[in-house]
C-alpha cells in the first residue's frame, strides 16, 4: 500500500503551482481503519502524457481512500491557493499557505477541500482552517454542490479576493461536524499579503428564523391545533405561529447542504412526514428530518434527504427519492412530485421570508 504522505512544507514555495496534479491513494480497511481523504494524498507533479482533467465517479469523498476495503486510484485537481497583490506585477500572487483539492461528483457538481496546509500560512495560522475542511461558500458564492464553480473557477475566485474589504468564507469542519463562518480582511503591504489580525471573526454558522410562504397564494405554513396549516398571515415578521428555526447542515453521505425546520413556538415539533402526509412530527435537533433545497428564480423547492435515516423505512425513502414538495392546485395541498414536474413550472415553490425573531 502507499502510506499517507504529504508534500513537505519546504516544497510549498510561492509562485510554484502544482496546477494539474493527480493524487493516488491506496489502502486496505484492515491496515488503515478509518483512513481518510484529502490530507492523505500521495501527490505527484503532472507529467507529460498524464490526463489533464479529473474523471472521478464518486458520491462521498471518503470513497477516495477505499473505505470499502478495496484499493482505489483517483485523479484530482489540486492547486496551490494564491491571492493577487494589488501592486504586484507577477501573475502568481501570494500564497495563502495551502492547496485546494477538487473533484467532480456523479451528478456533475463539484466538491472542494483544503489540503496540505502550511502551519504558518494564512489559511491555517490566521483563519484557523484545517486539512480536510470542506469549502462551502466563498464571498457569498455557493461552491459546495455547485455545477458552475469548478476547480479553476474557485482558484480564480481566491486569486481575485479584494484588499481592504471584508471577506466571508464558510467551511465545514469534518472533525466537529460544524458549519463555520470566517470573516476577515486582507491587506497588501511591502509586496506581500497579510490578514488584518483584528478583522478575523470565527463563528459557528447560526440558525435563522424564517417564515415559509407560498407566493402564488400569499399563504404561510403555520401551526394550528397541533397540525400543519396553510393560511394568510397579516404580519409574518412578527407572527410567531408562522416562524421556523432553520438549521443548515452538511449531509456527509451525499455531500450537500440540508435543512431542518423547527417550529419556533414548540421546539419539539419539526416539519416532516406523518406517514406520507407532509405535517409536523415530534423530534429533536439530532434526529430531525432534513430537506435538500433547490433554488430557482427566487423560489425554493424542498426535497426529503433520502440519505438520512430520519425519514423512516428504506421503502419510504426510495419512493420519495428525487421528489420535491409541490403545491397541487387541484388538491389545494402540498404533495411530493417528480423533479420534471416541479422544476419546469414557475410560481409553485416557497419563499423563505426573514422575520424579526432571532434563534
């Protein structure tokens, strides 16, 4: 087997970019129980004749290292992360002290992780990023699960980060299983880029309190007599019966963002399915039903996350896989409908409205 190997820190020289590396990892379950992904890369510099693009066919980043017990080889896009100094003439820019490792998933979306971080670099020392942290958002650009932000585009986004302007980056810490938001400001001095120390803020991404509105009829989901109801609300910002505590999580089986919806007035009640009926169910934060969320022209469509065990039996999850909540005008209720029926029509999704409440 190939033992876990890292690029030694002294090889991470500014201006040297391992632009199209490929990574090979091999292990067996018996020898390396729990062996993980990105920072265990055995990285080789690209050689002539090697394929230029990654061609991975995976759903879970852990599959890269053969958790199933079989040996695996995989190609990744790996590049050192640079940011362009405002007054520099060179094209490379200044290193942030680490690499970005990216892969294409089965559905065509992209997954990006930090790897081979220098202990005294900006990413690890100043921003407290760790190896294997997943990049979720960068300056309000959604990159996790994106079909647009491939490896090159994310690297270019890093390179074009502004100086003297607040920057926001959201990461997923796989050790703590927390989404974290890092706010910071870069400054270019003496032909190098530094982080303004007092500008760094590290926080666990907080939940939000939203009202869920079906815009076509200007009605909201509310709690009434113990059941989920769908009614007009005079002031959704202040009427707490229409408020939900919305928590964003990362599903490590599908590597996508999922959301739980907790009733603000009754914390033990969550949006879910009572049998096959969309309704409130009793649960807790750990076991609450979670939904994938697809945005289309300002509307949100929710789909049960079928990789989660919180939606009952495997038969139930199989029947609901790939289906979205959709307002059936004939039945005057929300039902689950196939993707092709839901996402081809406008005006049948939900809007997540801000409220005056805080979680």
